[in-house]
């Protein structure tokens, strides 16, 4: 018997590859987005520090920009540097 | 007498509001031992009851902490003070101001009201004398017109108590 596929429908799921489930700053799930965004995904990405802690990009930027001197990682207090 | 910068306070940002709601729910499910949140409809000012830990100088004594959140919490630390009467402790001034680094220079947005409470209780519990800081009178006089402890330039010299 021969089957001819007339049309098909792909469904995919994705998740961020972070060790924690929630952002330590806003406490929202990494699979969701930061409180200032509406949709999770590339518009509200995660970002890692050299220390390997991850946050919503928007959240860590707010923290870094609110510091007058060198910001530290909210989790481990090491100097915050974006992982290249 | 305590600083209530209430009138000047701005409304909480969206991230602050969201986080505080989450912290409140988390507190209701799993409150830190020795603390009771006094329910109000004000998300921006929490009043928390502290009971001195058994076996410490403050056992069975009850105090009240007032926690005021800035508009951009958690990027900025909340203002935490003891309401009158403040416990007698070498790092707690008679006007309720607390000399504790995490409330000022060492604040991190990963901290929560719950973790602050635990730090304060641990500070109380490790005290070996019930006395005011040496510079209490001078400091309190300086704060007379309702200055916030967040405007104080603190010196953190003693990590034992």
C-alpha cells in the first residue's frame, strides 16, 4: 500500500538550558519572561555571567546599571562579567 | 519618630510588584521560623513580628520590623527598621536603625524579605550583651528629622555579632 502525505504539521518545544528554574532577580520562571516582557523567547533572552549564573538579560542589566561601581553577581557576589 | 518617607514614595515598578507578590505567597507557604507577617493591604510596607529565638538573650521577646520597599526593588534594598521599642543590641540604635551590611552596601537582588529576616534573627541570636551601640546618642541625634538609615554612611567593623 502506498500512502501519500498531503500535508503535515510540525510541533516543536524549546527550553532555555539554565541550571536554575527561575531568575534570581525577578523570581519568574526562565521558561517565561521577565515582568517587563509579554512573550518568552528571543526578545527576552537569558544571559550568563563568567561565574555561570544565568538571569534574564533585562533583569541583570537593570541591576548592573543601578550600581555606581562594578556590579557583582547577585548569586555569588563575584564581579559580574558577561560570558562572551 | 521613625522615618516614614511615605508621602515621597513612588509606586512600585512592575518588577517590584510582581516580585513582592511572589515573596508574599512564598512567605505564606513557608514563613521563616520566628516571624509573623502582619497582614495589611499595603504591599509596599510590611510589618513583621519577630520572636527572639529560644536559648538566646531575646528568648520570648517580641519585636516589630518595618520593611519599606523602594520603587525599583529588588535593584535597591528595602529600608528595614525596628519599630519602637527596638531590641537592646550592640548594632541596633534606639531609633530602630540596624547596622547590618546586607541592608546597605552588600545588598543583592537575589535576597528576599525572608532572607533578611533570617539574617536579623541570627544577628540577635549571636549577641552576648544587651546594650546599645557606643555611639547611639550621637547617631540618633543626627537622625532627628526622620532621616532614613539608607542615607547613613555605615561602617561595618564587627562580624561576630
